[in-house]
C-alpha cells in the first residue's frame, strides 16, 4: 500500500527567509510503496499538485550509499509535476530545489520499501 510523506519548501521573497503572508509554504510529497525501491516526488495537494514545476531533486540512499538527481516534470497537459527516483530499498534523504525564485530547498527523509 502506498504511503505519502509530506514536506514543504519555504519561499524567501526578497531574500527574507522568514517567508511572507503572500508567499505561503510550497507543499510537496514523497510517495513510496507503489513499486519496490522507488519513490515518486510530487505535489502534496489534492491531485498531486503543489510541488514546483521542473524543480531539481537530489537524493541519497543512506542504507546503500547510492545517489542520484533528476528534475520534476513540467506539468504540461494537466499532468502534475513529478519525478520517479529509483533509489533502491532503504532510508532515503531527498532535497528538492525549485529552479525559479529564492527559496529554502525542501528536505525529506523516508524509508523506501
């Protein structure tokens, strides 16, 4: 059964790392358990929307030492931004860094079955 692990990316408008009322946190999620050794980074809002389009995702499997990076999709044709990470089974840490704007990258750690 798939498990969704939510995490957020904090905007820093005008370099203000405390955020702003008009720039709320960005909701992303890691979905694990759909396939063995695979995590999907996508939006944390309904319909898997919410994670910034074309963001860079870097990951490391802390159990095996495997690493990788990829880019979330562009969200065209009504398909939410997503990236499939072939991490292998183990404890994984991922950093998601949007390519646009000044933000604090989102960081999450989770177990990939």
